[in-house]
C-alpha cells in the first residue's frame, strides 16, 4: 500500500539543492485521493462501471453514512458523476454513480537512450498531452533531473490540477525488478542496478510503477489493443533489442527475477535472435555482406520490396527466426495470440502473413487443435507508452488482469 498512499501526489516541493527546479514547479497535493476509503470507492467504481450508495457500501465494507460523505466530496471535485437511477419496484429509486475518467490522469513515460517520451492520459488511456526529449546525459541522477523538469512542463501545459494525478508509469528497455522499481540491467541505457523507481518517487512524490518495455507493450495490447478479447498472449518486441512479454490468464509472467522473456541472446541459426531481428544488427550484417550502408528502416523496407538479394536473404532469415519463436512459445505456453511488434510487425501486413505461413506446416503436422492467432501490433510505436499508463491503472485500481 506504500505506493497507493502516494497515488495522488505528483510532486512534493523541490529542494533548493543542485537538483531544484523553478519555484513554479513546486507542487504539493492535498492527499485526498490517498485515503484508504476513497481509494476503495474509486476502485469499485472503476471495476463495476456504476454503483448505488448501497452497492458501494456492500462491495467496500464501508458504512453507508461514510459512503455518502465520500461521494459528496467526490462529486464536488467532479471525480465522480451521477449517471441516473437504479430500477426499483417501489419507493425512491437509488441514484447511480460513475467514475469520471476525464478528471483523473496518469503520467506515462517510455525511456530509452535515444529518446524519452512522456504523456498525460485519462483513465481510459486517451492522450491529453505528450512531449519528448533527447537525453543530454545517461547518468541516472542527471537523466532523472531531465525527466522531472519535462514532467512538470507537461503537467503544467496540460492545465490539470496536481490533485488529479494518480501516478506515474514508466516503461524502460532492460531487465526490471518491478516489485522494487529497480533496473537490474539495461544494455540500452548502459545501467546496472539503478533504483529508478525510488529515485523518481523521491524527486516527484508520486507513486511510480516500472516495467520493462516488452512487458509494458504486452499489457498495452491486452488493455487497449488487439488482445482485449484474449486471456493469454506473447508480445514479441523487436526494436530496442528483442524481448518477449508473456501474459497468461490475463496476468503478466515476469519470473522471480524479472528475466522471463529475455530471448535476445538465445542461439539460433548462426547467431542469436538479436542478430536476426534487431534492425541495427541486421543493417550491420547487410553492410558486412555488401559493403553498403542502410540509412533507416524505410530504405530497408524498400530494398525488400525491390527484392534486393541480400535484403531478401536477411528478410527470409528474420521470418524463419520469428516463426521459430512463435512455435517455441506456443509449445511451452499454449498462448491464444502472438503479437509481433516493431518493424517486423507493423511495416507491412505481408511480413506477418509470411510468419503465419512459415508456422503453418508445424501446426498441421502436429495436429494442433487451435494454433495461436499471429498478428502485428495494433498500437505500434505507442505500445510502450500506453503500457506505462496501464501499469498505473493496474497498480492503483487493481485492474483485473
């Protein structure tokens, strides 16, 4: 509950030490949303959609007079709205209340070495405001300074009150201990054992939830994207290195040390999974084979469409490796869906269809009753950021995943 007690405090007053920001950025919260009873009421309304006072009292275990007082205050703040009356066989019909998703907000952050993207969204995941910056330094304390500064500018520009902020969700490339908010290792950031969650909480006073980017992207597709109607899936992330996010029975599988889904270094063909799917390494192999450089993924895509022999060779190898991962994941976990993210999942629907065709003989030969649906990411490059937002929804409202 320690994080939940801080859930409405986006910022505490910044100190006048080296890491201070302008006086305008010094924000403190009334802490109203932190109270246990209020959190209980908001959670029930989030899960149930709408409830009467009596239903809220029953579901929360809070007395009816207290429920009435809480609802009165929430109505004044516009966090809750009256939506009508319950059907009744006689007498006065009970009033129904619903959470106002457009009055409570979440800050989502996607962090990688080349860019940090921040957004403010409502509880339904609708983006209210967004900004990004290129980190000047990857030294943890310095980078957190930048994040806090940009965070304040984002919130100020959104014209929302500090009291309306539920918390901060952060998706980052690397191995993450989501319980302690610690980054165990990140090749992308060149970090080892950095207590990012604690440091960010100290600087902002907010509840901070951290998860690796593959897991965040998997949760984003589950909550907001193509996997809303399934209970188990594998998300294959292929942009900031290769990783997998695993969801079973609508719950994230991260393993006791946060290592589940770290598949980039698995040996395959004549190298590793990363060698065949991570585009910078694919481009390097192209240069080694041709002596020519590929500028970006658009150029690579065009070379594939033009059937350049080396580009086509690298493409076919990537399809083979993706199919191998799909078959392996399905054999171990029996997932309903495999979502391919990054370039291989969103550049062209034909790429995904080629993976499907590559897998088909295996499933037919082994008489697979229900092969998984293999699809490209619906959220694309937004999946990490949307996943960061979803982390807070899950943490604060105990979203039923």
